[in-house]
């Protein structure tokens, strides 16, 4: 079965870190209380994405996963062509994470930023917390991740850009960040690339027999 092996660095208020191995094979998407699904291959921990040239939508998302000791929370940055549904977005998941029980009580005081060509600040609300995870004692089934949109913004992408989301918790002084390098398709026509050659062996011209 297709899956993602997530290795979050889970920090507490004392900045002690544990790194469990979490296997994810199903991603639930909560959209205003309705559950849909995201193909697991659209969730990764890459550092870059290729996107078609033109307007795109950047999504700052919250992601919860089941783990021993209670759910783990982290953030993800999603990219999709403007107008495409959320299930068509590719999400890059942060390696940093928090125990959900340590943040839920002061969720509304957390500060979310989306940094691109400019920085935008967003206010979080308890109404954004999915019903499946709205209590400190909430649990999720094993190998399931729950994703919900926290904020989104439009981005007119051409060339190469870095987009980053940040979530800070004033109560603990901790911060989660996740960035992605966006490479727009069409800005490389191949004219500056070297001619092909043998991957191994002589790095000079040789006589071809085939």
C-alpha cells in the first residue's frame, strides 16, 4: 500500500524533542465539517515543487497524526493551480511538530504567517479545529492523518520563489516553520543545458557503434 513515513521532531515547552516514526497511508481532509480524501502521494517532505506558470493558490494547513501518547500536530504548505480543488494540491509537511494536548487550550492565541513576495498574518479560531480532534483527549485511528485548511492566499507564480509558513505559540515560545521552493515550468527551454554524454567512462568524444 502507498504510504508516507513521517519522522516528526516533537517538541514540548521545555524544548525536549522526541522523534517517533509515524506511518501514514490515509489522509482525511476536513472542509467545513465535510470529510474528503487527499491521495497520499500528494503529501511529502520535499523541499521543492514544480508548478505550471500562472496564478496558484497557497494553502497553510494544519495536520494531525495518530501517535502514542496522543495526536501530534504540525503544519503543511500546499500549492495548487488557481481554481483547482484542495485535493489537487501538493502538500509539504513540516518536520517540526507539537503534542496537540499542549497547544489546543491556547490555539486562538497562536500566530500564523504566510511569507512569499510579501508577508501576511492570519488569526486562528477554534472553529477551524476539526470536530474529530476538538478535545485534548481526542484520538485518531492508526496510520491516518487529518488535514484542514487554516489560511490561503493567491500567488502569481513565475520563475523561482520561496514560500514559507510560520506558526508561533506565544504561550510556549515555540514556532513551526515550513518552506518550499517553487519552480515554475516554462522558465527552462533547454537552450542552456549541456549536450548529453556517457554517465560513466570517458568524458571525451568516443566512436559510436550503435
